C-alpha cells in the first residue's frame, strides 16, 4: 500500500469532555487538570482508518469512543473525564511506529487500544514499553507478540506493557484445522499466505495441526498482497487435487484470490481466519463464495447476553460504520484501560500519581471484569483468558454462524 505522512489526530471526544491541549500534559503521563477541577485522561486508538482495511479500523475507533462515553456517563472513575483520540496506521508498520511515538509524546494518554495488524504491533511494542504506556489490542493474534519468537518451544514475555483481548493463532489455526478435518471431512489442503506476520503465522499453525490430524498438505504458496493477478496460484491449486484452500491473510486479497481459484476450475471452499471475516470478502469473492469458511475470535455478539447493551448503545450512538469483527473487543480493551485507571486512582486517594503510566500498566495485569465479549482478564503473558472461537460459512451471501467452541488440543 502507498505510504503517507503521519495522519493528523482525529479527536473522538466523550460528551462533556474538554479538548486535550499540549499545555495540559504532565510528565510521567499523569493526565491533565481541567478547568472544572477534575482530571482528563485520554485513550489513544491506533487502527487503519483509511485504505482497504478501514471498515474494520473505523469499527474499532467507534467502539472505543462508545466505551469512553459510557465511562463518563456512568462516572466509572470519580473526578476523571475520559476522551479518545485516534491515529491512522493504514495497516503499515512504519506508520504504526510513528503513531506510537506520537502517543507517547502526548502525556495525557494513559493507554492505547490497537493496532489491528500483528505486523504493525511489532513496530509499536518497544516504543510503548520503553515509555511504560499500556497497549491493549482487540485484534492481534500472532503468538510471538506475547510469548516471544520461539513461543512454540519456550514461551517468554518480552513486553510487559502489551496485552490483548483477542485469542491467538496458536489457538485459531489448530481450531480451524480440527473443524476442516474432523467436521468438514476435508483431507487435502492447499495452503497460501501473504507473507505478513499474521498471515504466515496463522497458515503455519493451521498446517501443523492439519498434518497431525492425518491431513495432507497438497501444496503451499505465498502471494504478494499488492498484486491483483493470482491466476498462477489458482492453476497450482487446481492441479494439486486439493479439496480445500486455507488462506492466511486478510479479506482484500482473500476475496479476489478465492474468485480466481474458482474461475480456474477449483470448486472448493476457501477457509480463512478472523481477518477474512468481513462482509467485504463476500463482495470481492462473488457468488462463488457460497460455502467458504472463516474462523473468528470469540462468539457472535448477537448471541451473547453480555453484548446486548453494547449493541443497543452502538446503534443509538448513530455511528455511520458497523462495529465490525473487533468492535466488542475494542470496547472491552478500552474498558480494561479504564478499569486499570480506576484501580490506580483508588489506590492513590482519588488522584492520579505522577507515574500514572507505569502504575496503569502494572494494574492491567490484574484487571478482571465481565465485558461485552465475556470475561475480560489476562494471563501471565498478557493474553486473554477467553479462548472461544467461532466458525462461519457464507450462506446466501452472508456470513452465518456454524459452530462456536474452543480448541481441543495441546
């Protein structure tokens, strides 16, 4: 994708909140004193707000905005008014790193929700960790972000300021493999990925589990996510004799890839991960997408009693974009930051301490509450304790729930 200069901050202010200004910042990330005698705390949001993945990114931004408004309405933290401010990373690691630096330099920011892409998260983690600024992603699924690059052999947490409310590909890939092999009864998979951190990692965990179950990998291929013509790959899929295609990557490429595979004569389902679970995939893949599958984190929000209030409030909020695949997780990520701020304020006699960022990061480890997506809490690596996933299939042009559950394996 094309590179742009750093996008200007777009404020999504909660009702009654005061505009954040540079003169209101404090060393150590203490928050700013408002003219009314209270304190303003800002939550940053990093997501792709323009470009191919903006439909998901804007849902994340809106959901954080809603969380901030609800926190203020309910006066969750006495004396504190929350605001949110969003930056566009365009799904580019370089832009994400610039955004992280911007967030760190804005001392009123005591936590950041995001990013969407695991590759972007890699570029941001050290910047946040050095500043002791907590980061909670609603969407990153690559295991290495929390458990280290050698996570399959020896798990080691690298950044104590990084947390996530979505489960990882160490769970999602095998979960998909078990469904494909045991339930869909597919035994020969052609595996494709986009060479990115998320896509390659997801494809690898799927392949490992699929082979353990007795399945055969009929072929593998990598695609350039900036390409438009996948005809060569489509021909390889057709000649491989595969009865299913597994794609590690995102919906802007998955849709055209699936369409071209079927146009080449392979009338077999494409299976993807959570980054494929978007209505845009169906539009891009066309009528041939009927029967295609994805896995996605958690359970469908419209099936969860815990999400009813969120869904009603989001609708009432008048947002022009859908909350998307990660809206509930973004809301819970923001609420986790708010809960951590509350703990720090309560422990400091109703005020934020001078080292608020460090204290909020420390408090996040023990945050635990009933959220939109279920129980929100974190293990020793900063990963969510909620391991639920769902399989969806395209039926009559829409994603339809097939089954929900957890990965049954090691």
